[in-house]
C-alpha cells in the first residue's frame, strides 16, 4: 500500500470507529430503562431500630430494605458472582468469552457470564436468560445502568431483588426467613448459603431440597478458598454448620400496634415507635403464660408507658394474636370496656381538689339513695363511719357515689377527657353510676388518666410513634396536692400475695358480671395497666381485679426494672394532718342531696344487710349498731320488738316474701333495710 493511500485508509478507519462508537453510545443512551425505584415493604421498628413487624409489598412478596449487610457477605458475593464488578462498565467481556467457550466445548452451559449489573437488569425487568434477544437486552440495560447509577446503588438493587425461594426477595427477607436474624452479622456458612440460593432459588430451597442447598453452599465455600476470601480452616468449619430445615416466621412483636400504625400510614416505608423491644418480648411472654391460667376464651392486655415523656414502651393487645379461640386478633388495649372501680381515684382527686374532703375526713358507708338510685357495696355489707382513705383503699361504693353526687358526674367525665382519655357514655346524661364503671373506656384511656395522676395532675399525651410531641392539649387535671394525696392513698394498698412489698400506687377494678378485671398503677417514672376478660364481653366467673389482674401488674413492673422509682414528695402546700386537727368542715363529709341517710351517730342496721336473701325458717337475727337504746323494731310497718335495750333481737319468720325492716332509737332516729325471705 502506497504512502498516499495509507493515511486515507487510517482516516476512514478512524471515522468508522468514531461513527460506530457514537452509534453505540447513542444506542445505550436511548435505552428505555425500567423503573429504578424498587418497592419495599413497610417496617415498624422499636426505638432502638429492632424490627417489630414487617409487611409484604402489594403482590405479597417479602421484600425489605437491606439495611446494614455483613461485609464478609459482600466480599464473598463479588468474589463468586462478579470478580471484576468494580472495574467493568456493566459487561465483563472476558467472563462472556469464557462462558461461551465452555458452552461450545461441553455442549452445555458450565458457567454464566452475567455480571451483577446484568443480573440486576434481568431482575428489574423479570426477563429470562435463555434467548439471545433476552441476553442482548440485559447487556444493553446493564450498560445503561452503569452510566446512570453508582456501583453502590447497583449492588443495593441486587440486595433488594435477588430471589431466595417462594415469595422471598432480597438479602434481608432471606436472612430473616431462613436464618432468623438480620444480615448485618453472618457466619461464612450463612453467607455462602445466601449467595448460592439466588442461582436456583426453587430447586435449592432448604425447606424442600436441603441436600441441594448444602451442596451449593459447599461449592461457594470451596470457591472462596480458591479466591482467597476464606482460609481452608474457616471453610471446613463452615461446612459443619447445619443447613436450615424450614422457613422461620418474620418478627411479630406488638403486632396489634404495628398493624394499626401501618393502617394509619400505609405509604410510610419505615415507622419508628417508642416501643422497647426487649420489654415487649418479656411482657408478651408474661401474657402468654398468664393466659394459660385463665378461662380458655379469655384474653389479656398490658400497656406500659413512661409518664415523664409520654412514650408507650410496651403494648400487648392479646396473649396470642393468632389465637382465634381467644379472639386474639382484637387489640384489647383499645377496646371499650366497663372500668369497674378504676375510676374511683379520679373522683377522690377531684373531691380533694375542691376541698370537699381530706384523706382523713370521716365519711359514711351506710344505706343511702339518690332519687331512685341506691348503690350497694360489692359484698352487700356496710362499714359505717370510715375515713376517706379507708373508703378508697377498700373500694367502697357508697362513699364514692356520695362524692360523685357532690362534684357532679359530668365533671368526672370532663376530667377524664382533660387527662387525655376518651370515655364513651352509653346514652343520655351521665349519672352517678359512672363512678362505678357505668361507661366505656379503653385500657389506653385508663393508663392515660393514671399518667396524669402520677405527674401530680399534669396530663401528658401518650404515644407510640417515635418523634411525636406528647405535649397535652388540655389544662391541668387537678392541683398537685390533690393528685399527691390520691397517689399516697393508692400506694398504701397491700400488694397481692407473693408480690414484693413496695410503694406502687395502684387500683383494681371488676366490672358488673365479672366481665372485666383491671389493675392500673404507677411509680415515680412508669405507669402500667392490665386488663383480663373475654373479647366478646361475656362473663368470666371468678375474675376479680385484685385476684387476677393485680398480680400481673406487679409482675409487669418486675419485668420492667429491678426496683421501683420512688413517688414524688408531697408538694409544699399539702395538708398532712390527723382528723382531729383538720379544719372543722373537713372532719366529716355529709352528702348534700340524699333522699335519706342515717345520721352520723344514729342507728344503723348491721344485719341483715340491704338486699340480702335469707331462709324463712325459725328466727331471723336482727342487729343494730350506733344509736341510743332502747330500740323499737318494725317488720313491714308492724312493731315486733318494743323498747329493747339489746342490740340483737330474734324475729320469728315463717313464709317466703319481701320484708322491710326498720329500727327506731330513743331519739327518734331510724334506719331501714329490705330483705327477701326464701322458702
């Protein structure tokens, strides 16, 4: 070739090369890439990042954000799948040439020539690998991906999309399901298994083809020794680790709360909570164990919060959310139930706040009626004159109804709402029965209200969402002095049998018909509540707050911390005096609008109690206390004993029916009771 022709040929060659290069670049630039944003399932996490519960993506696949991944796994993955991953531009010509020659010589595919980038291209489009046009498409997309994304981003897509059998996609879903752990720390054996599975995810599933999974893992480990990633000793040790035999369930801590938060924010990929994962685990175990000692269809709920911050630390909606027999799928921390006697402390706190009574004020526990409402004590007996402190600690009904009548039931409801609760009234105006549980509240409501008492009357909004404000939206519940006096009374209650003696301020409650058993309490930092009952509202014979819920409340605090935080000292203006030194109006409380009530020193029928049923055979013993003898007894208006100086009288009875008994003392003061005679 002449010297004149050579430059021309070179110029043509260079132009042809430049044209081909530009055409190739244009071909790559015009690549229609699939969406590069990969949907991952929502994760609800504890305050320390521990996964509480994860949710599948729309098509039912488990695909999660990879999060931190063990560096050893990444080193092994690149060494096994794509040694020149950090050097090539999406396609490794040497790997493709090697794979082609091996296929020609062996008549079958011996090794793949796909890079990790090409595998990501295939996964993004869910395309096959057996056809030439499919492989060409993967090459084109891989080259375009390398121009659009960083190596780190490409690797992140692989870690999200790699298939691991069934509906598992991505390293994190695989690690949680096959290994029961996060991928941030993996053994060489675990890493090798998770590298081998995506190559043939269905034929190497450990739960179905354990031998195939084991062999594939061994090949990866052998390659790692050749590549210098693992030593011979580490590889041999890894081979001794057992291969998983079954898929493990995904974490499901606080499932009711997690599901509710997910429903409230379905588009959020990560929902942070205030839940303490370790405490949640301990309390779920406690609930499960306690449920075994209750009726077969009974449920149980526990809620714990830090009342200083308003953060909910644990929320157990049922003993087992998969137990249909106990309706475990219902979150009983948010179910409306009758609170029984657990609202009584709020009545006393309001009465203290108004200056109506003091803990040492004397109050009457005697038969009394308010219009047509005549409350009875739980045991149908009366204690006569007691202190307000005793009335609350004994959970007497008549004194608290008298105080509710004085402050007004509507004010009690307003106070509960001010504390952050949301009580529901069955209908109409609130009556005096609200003090005894005649309304609907949730366990969360009660814990919310007791948190305000624990904070010396300052409400706080409880929340399980991380980062949310807990500033209350309402004003003070009661003055600090009133809240402290209430807490001091509750802290004086004896603990349940075998529970540690401590200063836990708590109250129990049992709703009408033994449908709900409650215990709610607090110390200087935490507040907790326990509910036991049936989700369908049916009666649970033998369910008492003091016998069933209170021991679990004390166990809850024992699992929360080794020792209770002390309650705060009394505020400076707190009046701490015995009854004799109280101002005269505070020494004895008298109801304002009762239709009839025994005078403080008048006679009271000690036996039979109001509403009792007695056998109508022989004689009925009548007993009177207080009052001034002699006494006159009347039965259905007819005198049966005149001028008796004895405090015990025998009344002959014969025949069933209704009997109204009255006693009149020397000063004309009287007391009345009604009983039913049984044949």
